[in-house]
């Protein structure tokens, strides 16, 4: 889920790294805008929550979001999850 301009926007993550993610959002996100991001990692009880910056959009609902302010614990957990579950 992404919150942009005080509105919740449903999104599907189609690429995820420790630095950010690419999403397909139900609404077009605005480049260079700040958003709140939160999502659960499959096969885990961990939820990632942080601020993000929309760094690119394609005008068709896809966007790249760079994580900002991700805590060390959350980044460590995300990195561990990626190591275990992300395709090589």
C-alpha cells in the first residue's frame, strides 16, 4: 500500500531491492513526490514501513520508489528476506 497526497493507493510490487521497488499502482503516482510505503513480505511476519520517493513513472501506473528512512533493522530484515526468497 502506498499513501500519496493523503490517499491510499493500492499497488502491486513487481521488483524489490533493499533500496526500493517498482510497482504497478491503481492510480498514477507523481515523479519526485514523497509517499508513505508499507507492505508485508511473503512467508514472513515482517512488515516494511517507510517513506519513499517516486523516482520514475511511465504514465501507465508503473513507478519506481526509492526507500527513504528505512530503519537499519528493517533494511537488514528486507536484505535477509531477499537473500532467501528473491530469484537469483
